């Protein structure tokens, strides 16, 4: 699928705090833990639980969330299809970063080993 400017704008303006509960429920339904989710988010963004809670309280949009993040240098190793989009083909940096996060959450929910999710193998 082709990413449109309207799609990019919608993602940029979404609040991280409105999506986070969905991430959590998705992984917990599949037997994974909040701690594992936090580890995955911290690996990608550098945010610990305290900073995540702060961003949720501030009602940070994904745009603000990723502006403040220190993206893991290995994030570019995250490839594949998520939500119908091939990550490698997304040209908008912010949309690509959000899809990185979606892909990591998806891999966690699917039961992948943490070492593979965190691209350490």
C-alpha cells in the first residue's frame, strides 16, 4: 500500500497514550508481560517507564514522542510488513518510526524470542 500525506498527518497527530493501552492488551492477551513491552519500547526509543508515563500524561503525539526519542541505531534492521505497509518502503521518517514500534509489538505478541525482537542476534 502507498502511504499518503493524510495518513502521515493522522499518525503524527495520534496520541501515544491512546495507543499504548492497545499495545499492552495485545501482548498480554498472547501471554507476554508489561515488562517485556516496556523493554521493547525502551530498546527502540530509550524511554524508561517513568519517561513513558510522563509522555502519556503530557498527551504527547507520536510526532512529539519520536522527536524526544533516541532511536536505537539498529532500528533500521526492523523490516517486513505491518498494517499492510512494507516498512522498508515507507519514505516518511515519522511514519516509519511508528511502524517500527508497531512491528516490535507485533513480534512480541507473536511469541518471538526477545533476542530476535531486539535485533541482538
